[in-house]
C-alpha cells in the first residue's frame, strides 16, 4: 500500500482507516512529506501494531513520477528497507537509505524542500529586479547558465558544515549589495521577498 498525502493528520487518519483491511505481510510505504516527530511516532506505532511500515518521501514532480525518475529517500529499520527496496527501485531514478533513525527521511525531505524554496524565492527577487530595469526575466535567467551559485553548496557548504565560517565576503558589503537590490526593485514598483532579510 502506497500513501502520498498532504500532511501528518491525513496520514494518521488514513492509516487508522486502513488497519482493519491490512492482511498479514502487508507493507505500507508512506511517501508523504511529514514532520520528523510525527513520522517517528508513526513508525513506532506501526511496529507495535505488527504492521510493516516505511517512510520513503520523494523528490519528484508528477511528470518525473510518470517517468520513474527522481530521488526516493528512506529511513527506519534496515530489514523493512531491504524488504521494500526491490519494489521501490523501478518507481524512481535513485533510492537512498539514510539509516535506522525513523525521522531521518522526513528531516532530509524538509532540507531539500527548504533549498528549493530558497532558490525559487531568490529567482523571484532576481526577476523583480530585472523587470524594474526593463530586462526580460528570461534574459536575466540566462546569467545562471554561466554563473552557478548553487555550486556554493560544494564550496562554502563544506566549510560551513565543518564549522568554518571564515568570511570570504564581508557582511557590510553583502548588506550594501542587498540595499542596492532593494532600491533597484523599488524603482520598478516591485517588492522583494528574500533579500530584505539579509539587508
């Protein structure tokens, strides 16, 4: 049984309705994006109820799901992952098992979505600035085929994860740039979403 639902409450309600109809040996795989705490609680509750349960959230658009592409995460008891993986592999481009902790896949799914939200919100700010200058958003987007700021995850991200926050760009200069960006957007009558938090 595969679940893809909106939130913790929907998953809990659906599992409760499913329980009477589950036969021995049934496997329930929840692909929903849910809270780490709620996910861990469900994993333990399903184990107590003798229901084989796996949380396996995905990074997939609807089109990617149709094409069996994307990334599927999983965490929880290793034996459950090993049981489910052969059936899950054809559904996605890559499977990643994160470990026994039942809340890991839920946390990592939120990490990924947070980065996506930051990128999309940043692009919205860039397009607002571009429009204020009479530059088409598509032309502005072209910059990022040459300059690829996401590479900072592999450069600065490694240092930050190791606790090295040595500045490579002064905060005063970043604030100055953010002020210039805010002023540029305002000239075109638009507002920014991400950059004012830096300024």
